[in-house]
């Protein structure tokens, strides 16, 4: 049985999570060896995850930070 | 979010260590700075009022995620804004016999530990904001906050397979959105 490119795309999340069965893994690898578009697609899917993982938190807007800090310091005692 | 280190949680420490995380999670879920500020304020007031409860408690960040996600979802319901301009499902971009319908172009090679410049951060934030809400929530919790699928399922009251299905589609949509930028870099 050969996988279609669509099926390969559907399996990418399990490939990334390492939850493919041995048979699925083998079929996927065979397809990727012979299909340049799918090999590129898989790399860019993985790069999408890596780029998002690298996304830093933005600092609080300064005015909001000042307001929030003042509010928390004045906040009534705990329940 | 990291678990609190040893020591007492004070309002100052909550502000310093957790306000940016709460704010960024809310901002990415809501796609709106003003709404994110309201949510952050509400959440941190709740946190400060319950500091004694969570002193040294390993469940603190789990609880903080839950309170933040619930506050963001409530803000969204209040706003009652519907998704605008639904994105094309990337799994429709195949021919009837299952081949890619268009060209698939490579991106420039990324370093092992990519450090994003301002333009790239802006690009990714905009792509996240452009996701339909049902996909955006799962994507932010999984790929930005790094929560496991089971915890996301619990937070959003969904099954784990539903989380995986939405996460996968969100990643495909993100890939398509980022492709427009990165493919140009090679052309």
C-alpha cells in the first residue's frame, strides 16, 4: 500500500509526536524518499513548530505595567 | 509557565514573574491588546487574593492557566465577535487523487536554535491572530505555552483526538501563512 501526499500530510502530527505505528512510519519514510514536495512540506511543517516555539513573550505595555503594579500593591489582603 | 520557585509569592513577585505570561497568553488567544489587559488585570487580582492558597503549591501554574484561559474565553463571549474571513482548509489543497495541487517550495534553512528578529516575531504573531478562534486556542496552548494535549483537552473541555485534529490544522494554516514570507526569501 502506498500513501498519497494528502495522507502523508494527515500523518505529520503523529510523525512529529512519534506516535506513528511501525507500518505507518515505514510507509511514510518510503513516500518521503520518493516525493520531493512532501519532503519539503514536512520540513516546513516542522520549521513552523520550531519558529513558534522560539516566539518570546512581549513585555507589558509600559502604561499598563505601571497601572497593574500599582493596583496589585494596593490590592486588599488575601481571602 | 514555570512553577514558582521556593519562597513566598508576593504581589510584586506575581507581577514580575507571571503578569507577562498571563498577558501574552490572553493577547494571543484574543488577538486584542485592550482585551488582554482586562483579562490580565482580572486574573492577577484573583491570584493576589488567593496567594496564601498557592504558596509553594505545585498546582499553581495549572490553576493559573485555567483561570487565564477561562477569563479569555469569557472575554471573547462577551465580545461576541465572530471569526472573520475563514481560512482555506490546507487539507483541501490536494488533487482528487491525493497529490499536492500546487508547488511546494522550500524555506531558507533555519539555525538549530532560531532567534526571531522583530519582523519574524510580527509575522508569526499576525499569523496566530489570523487563525480561526477554534484553532487558535489549541495552537497557542500547545505550541506557544507547550502544554500537553491532555491538559489542553481538560482546559477547553474537548477530547484529546479533537485537540490533535485542531492542532494539526492550525499548524497547517500557520505553515501556509509563514510560507508566503519564507518562500519569498528564497526567490
